[in-house]
């Protein structure tokens, strides 16, 4: 079964579900961890809460497991542009974007507030670059006109 493998600088390896990739990207960039999609029959797949505990416990021995590398994840290419894509799609459909709601939603999912605002800014610049105009329609809302 395909899982997300995290390798820390001290060579400790951890497995988590691939759906956790977006939450792990910022951690990996900050702590220079390597990410890969692997196929493994290992049953020690950690939830995000358990993963955080295991990573913080540096005295715990690394569990070795067999795996086949499916795809290494290049963090430079993995801009974690989920928010960017969502904003562009929303603006193109002539709907408004509420930055406060976006920040609230994605901080609950573990994303860094600075990264969220960076993607919002990037989306605004992109929309203006392709010829659309942004209009503020509230303290935290805007739309393309």
C-alpha cells in the first residue's frame, strides 16, 4: 500500500498516510526532512498526532521496514499551492474569497499562517497579471471583476 515516508536528518524514518502530505510539506521544508511516496506492507502508519510524538521522541529507536520507492517528493516543486489553486478557481467563477475563512480553515489543518498569506498574495498577483481586476468587498473579502 502506498504511504508517505518521512526521513529526518538523523536518518529516522516514519510512515504516514499520503493524504497528510499538505500538512507535512511545511515541516519538511523547515527541518530539511526528505519525503517520498513508498509502497510498503508495514502496519506502523502514524496519524499526524502520533507522528509528532514519535518525531519529538529522539530516544526512540527507528523501526526498520521494507519498502519500494515509488516517487521522491521534490519540496522545491511542492509549493503546497492548494490555497492558490482554490482562490484562482473561486475568482474565475466570479465568486468572492474570504481570506479570514481561508486562514481559519487551513490553520486547523496545520498549515503555517505565513504560508497561507503568501499563497493568497500570489493568487491576487496572478489574477491581476492575467488581466482581471480585484475589488475589495469587505474587510477580508475580495472578488475579481
